[in-house]
C-alpha cells in the first residue's frame, strides 16, 4: 500500500520533508514481515483545503493525516493458556502495524491496548498510544521560509508520534506474557465488549472505532467454553452466538450504540488451524450481529 510504504520511509528517514528529526530511541532490529492475506485496512479519505499550509506534494503522509477523521483503535491481546503469540514479527505484531500505518494516520488517533484473560473487564494492564498530525497555524504575512519551517516541524512531530505509537504497541505485545493473577485456563472474550462500551463512549462524533482482537477467539468461561466444545456446524455456531449475546447482555454492562459503530477484526494467527476453529467465524458474526454489527464489519485475518 503506497501510504504505508511512504509513511515508514518517512518514519525512519523523513524522506518526505527532507529534514533531520531528533534521534528516536533505539528499537529492536525488525524481523522480516510475515506474508499476510488479510483484507486491506481502509483509510478514510482526507479533503485537503487548497489554502492548507502543508500540501501533499511535499508532505505526502502528514498533509492527509492532518485532515482525516481520527481513529480509536482498541486492541485486545489474548493471554490465556491457549494463545501465546507475543512476537512482534508474527501475525499479532503485523496486525498492530497494519492499524498504526493505516487508520491511525489521522490527527488525534489513539490506540488502547488491553489483555484478554479470565478477568478481561478488570483492565489489569493497559497502554495507550496516540498520533498527532496537527497542521501549523501561520501568522498573516508569513513567507515561504516560515511556512516551510512550520510544516517541517509539524511533519517531524507527526513522524515521531507514529514511531512512538509503534514502539508502545510492540512493547505491550512483548510484555503481554507478564504474570497475571487470573485463571489462565479461562478466556473471557465477551468481556472485551464491556471494555469497548466503557472507553469508546466518549469518542468524538464520527471517530472511526476499530476493535482488534489478537486471539484464537475461543471464549472459555463457565457460561460457555468454545475451547472444550466448539460449535459443530454453521447453524449451531449462529444459534450459540445469538444465545450467548443474550447471556452477555444480562451479565455485562454493554452499550449497543457504542458496540454497533465499531469495526471488528479478529486475528487468530496460527490458531486458525486449531480443531474446531472453522465455525467460530459464524459464531462471532451472530454474536456481534445481536449488538447491531453487520457481517461486513467483522473480519478474520
């Protein structure tokens, strides 16, 4: 994707603005990115006014980001005993990069990261990253040099915020195996919706809410354990999904209006090959559909 390549060329070399940023903190040597076949991440269009101080011919990533609708990306990383992928080079790490280099390229975008385990609603561990792409305000009469200096500075700040967001997400992923005082044999995926209902309720109007679940999607609590007893057919998966949505509604604090405006991406990674996984797609489509999420907004990749 051109935007992604251009951003990371800028992020690590600032080719777009031809200025040298302050040195970024050292990072781990990146491993080769895995091959993915997931659905491309849609990026909201930006309408750049003709009088904008920083135009895309020189600031190819920053200029659109300054005028694009911000995204609120809520990430859940499964820390149950059946989901242990915390490699930044694996599918979980790639999914984080997809979001940072896609929907989050907008001024005011944020990423909240949490864990899925037996007490997901407790929000025991949390990290937040943000991207800033605020176009500079120039004074009347400022000339070309002042405009260039202001745009260069704004572009450097933008690139640094993207790099910082990437580092925050990767650090949280690496540290996701920190001991948690919960039952590792349980995985409360339903509870993620209570967290989303709470933290996304205050989103700005029109914000792009994206929920990314890095999990094998095998919810397992006393109410339902898909790990031990996966659905045996599409029909059974859909029936269980609707039934369990009603159970979740009765036991959790859920806001249909917030849940229904989100886009849901479930990234099972290597766990897509687990026995019983095949029908889970239909289970989650039915489960989320009960809260007003259409199938077109639920993806597995």
